[in-house]
C-alpha cells in the first residue's frame, strides 16, 4: 500500500506541474547530493537563434547559409531548426540534398549537388582535420555555439548561434546551493560556451563536450564520489543518463524518450521545481518514520 502522506504529497506536486511517475524517485530525492543539469533546453530555453555568420575566402556567405540549411532541413535538432529559419528569413533558395545522416553530438552530413557537405561543432571539425575560421574564436568566447560548414574538403564558413538562459535557472542554482546540494552542468557544447553559461548561473562544475553516449558515464563518475545524483534533461540524448541517475528528471517540453526514462517529470520546464521535489521528499519521509 502507498503510505497516505506520500500519495497526498504526490497529488499536491502534480497540481504544481511536477509529475512523479516512480514513487521510489520521490523517496530518493531527499538524499540527493548533486543535481546534474543538461544545459541545452534545461538551463537554457533550447531555442537558439543565429547571431553571426562568416564565409571563408572564395565562398559566398548566402551560399554557405543556404547549403547549411539544406543539410539541416532533415535534422530535428534545435540548432538545425535555427539555421533553416535563418535561411528562410533571408529568403534564400535552399537546395535539395540526398544521403542525409546525423552523427549525434557531432553534426550532420548530406550530398548537395554531388558534393558531400558537413555541418557541425568543434569535434566534427577536429575529426576532419580542418581549422576553424578566425572569427569563431571570439564568437565562442562570447558564449555562442559555433558550427562550421565543410564543403568537400574545404571549410566554407561558420555560423554562430546563441541560446538564452532561462530566467529561473540562476535562482534554481542558488536555492540548491543554499540547501547544500552540488550543482553540475553537462553539455555536448564546447568548453567556452559551457564556461560562459556556467559563470552566468554560478555553477562551478561543468562537463563540456560530452558525447551523447558518454553522458551516462559522467553520472557514474559523480556517483563514484559517493553522491546520490539527480539528472535533469530534455533530449533523446539524455535518456541513458536519466536512467543511470539515482533519480531521472525529465523537463516536460522534452522528448518522449526522455520522459519514459524519468521518475519525475517537470511539466512546467522550470528548473526551480527540482528544489520543490527535494523539499517534498524531505517533508513526506520525515513524517513517515
Ligand atoms: P546538448 O548536450 O547541449 O543538448 P547535443 O548533444 O544535442 O548538445 O549536441 C552537441 C553538439 O553537437 C552541438 O553543440 C553541435 O556542435 C553538434 N550538433 C548536434 N546536432 C547538430 C546538428 N543538427 N547540426 C550541427 N551540429 C550539431
Ligand atoms: Mg539537450
């Protein structure tokens, strides 16, 4: 039987937009020592927009944006949607592609007019032995995500995208620190972007450049320090990490896969709700003894 105090607590949480799908998750929350937040879509709005673009010598800027949009049109990633929206806003003609493929955490590839085109972050660039455009260093230092466009074997251009931090995120971090809970950020994004966002939020520990398949291992790394870990994420990429964590918390606007791997769902997408769940857990199980 479910203890009455727990079912009352669960019901009250649901009214506040916090769905507890696994009762053990609620019980475990009171012992959580670290909360690991995915950056994109969780601490930030997950709605990036193009802020800058540049082409390499010999390449036309609008042409580079159009080709990037062509490859990204088949991707569901928020970065992809931002590039397509940017090309459409500029009324560029977006060419057709074939052989689209996505490499999670790296980027996307397709054939455009017989030539292979790649669009992706620093790991994709490094993997192809290509050098970033000089402009991209300043963009990344300012906190933008930088993607390069590689046409054939040449770097044709780069695109900078920025994503706004959720206004509630800083308060969530402060409140967790105040009750002695460590806050850690994890992201597939590059180190400079991650550092900038972490500094804005007062987060002192960051795992950056983490490939989707390695996120669960980072959860284990924290657990190996003796910490009970709650992981908060929104994407398909986050599902294994949510499952590995002592408590998996899905942000409600996230994907079905993430939601299926979570014991707690934050329908409100408000990171401050994590604190409410810890408080609820502490209150419910104190009363029970
Ligand atoms: P996060 O952990 O921030 O949610 P992801 O794992 O989704 O990030 O993506 C990590 C990185 O992989 C991005 O910052 C980008 O460099 C690259 N990437 C992923 N998907 C795409 C895409 N569709 N186009 C270009 N780059 C991509
Ligand atoms: Mg994400």
